[in-house]
C-alpha cells in the first residue's frame, strides 16, 4: 500500500518525502543527534536509524506530519543512546582513584616478560650480525620491508630459489636461537 503526501503541489510517496527530508537536513540532524546523545561518532547512525524507523512507520500507518515524526524518532533514539552511554559509564570502573581499578589486571608486561623479550632480541641481533651480508639483507627485506621473494631476488641479483634459501636459512637460525633461550 503506497501512502502519498503533498509536496510542492504534487503527490509523492511518503518514503520519498521522508528521504528528501533526511537528505535536505542531514547535517542539522546529525548535529542535533550528537548534541542530544553526547555521541558525535554515532550521530550519523542515529539519523539513519530514525530514517528507517520513520519510513517503516509511514508504510504501516497513516502519518500526518512525517517531518515531525522523523524528528521525534531521532530525539527519542538520541536520548536512549545518551542514557546507554551514561549507564555504561556508571557500570565501568570510574578511574584510577576508583577502588575497582586496583582489581583490574594490568595490561603492561611484567618485568620478567620484558627481560625475556630483551634477551631474545639481543640473541636475534647476534644471529643477524653473524649472517653473511647477502643472507642478512634477504632476511631484512623479507621480514622488515615485506618484500616478496622475486623482489629480493631482483635486488640481490640472484634467482628466486636462491633468495628463498637465503631467507629460509636466516629464519631457521633465528628460530633456533629463540628456542634455545
């Protein structure tokens, strides 16, 4: 069932009228939604949701003032989003002075983990320093620059098979070193 509305003297489908309203006033609606909800990043999503809900309502029932309905839906969605954000803020830990903060696990590595990582890095550096220059260059191009084997081969003036062998040799030595530590 197509519902029609009067726009500039002609009859147009209500869904088109609502789409035109959103298109013409999108910036204003996004700004409004962001201000009411306190969520500038999600304001565009609120406008989109309001548009979809208003369009669905216009298809299912007679809507006398679609612009009014659209703004009302946007207002309600924005208020709901603001309440949800406020609720989430209250249920999450309040900050470093909050006693619950102390109960949270620390996301920083432990001193032991840092020392192990430093030891592994030093061992890898010793292995790399001990490689012949061509093998080290192939490994660094592959692991640090993300170069493909054919690129490595071209830059070193070797075959792709040789480039693969150089990278594989370096990788094997690095893995063996890390496993030993």
